[in-house]
C-alpha cells in the first residue's frame, strides 16, 4: 500500500515540476511574441497610411468629382484625422521600439516618432497635408478611428477646391 501512495505522490510532483517549467518558458517567450505582434501591427499601420495617401493623390490627380473608397482595419491603436494641424496620425502603445527614441524618423512622406513610457513605447506615425489645407465641418476639427472588429469605410472625394474624406456621416474636407 505504501508503494501505491508513493507512485501517486511522485506523479503529482513530476506534474507540478512540468507545469512550473512550462510557466517559466511562457513568461520568457510571451514578451517576445507580443513585441513581434506589435512590430507587425505597426508595419500594417504604415501600409494603411500609405494606402490612404495613394488614394488622396489619385483623387487629386484625376480631378473634380473623383472619389475613392478605402477600407481600413484597426486592430490596436487609433487613426486620427486632424484638420487643425492638417495631418493624419496613427498612435499606438507598443512593446516594440519602432524608431529611434525621441527623434522624428522619415519613412517616405510619413514621420515616425517613438517615446519610451515605462516598459512600453508610444509610437506615432504621421502624414502632413500642408499642401491641401485640411479643414473640417466638425466642431472639434478631428476624426478619430478606434480599434474595431469591422473595417471602417472611408470615402475620399475631390470636390474641386475641397478634398473630402468621410466615414459614415462624419466628413472632413480638404481644400
């Protein structure tokens, strides 16, 4: 009878040791996985801003009355169209250091800024539209797109002097 209870005790101890090893491995690997996920999300967000920029350039090139629809999907962070400062920004809290800390780094027409905040980083990707004189019909002069399960549909329209970006019933005018 003593041998049977000893086998069960050994089994429980080995199981606990195995679970402890798995827990230690997960605690070491999880930050690396989160960092890689954030890196991929930031790369996708950069592509999203470049797509918006391409559509705006197409609409400007093809003239008055031309419009394009862009679908954007935000899994983390937020996209902000700021009419006061005439720019589009993507902001995200990340475990990945996307660019040199505290410095504006140019990636084509897009500026990337990374600021350390505790263990995490605040990453900002911004695109200025100084040449289009961005204006808005909203009181707060900005449109913020948050994380959502479904993609946002943004319509970009050339209204002659004005360039319009609208999502649902909210409209931002470029001129």
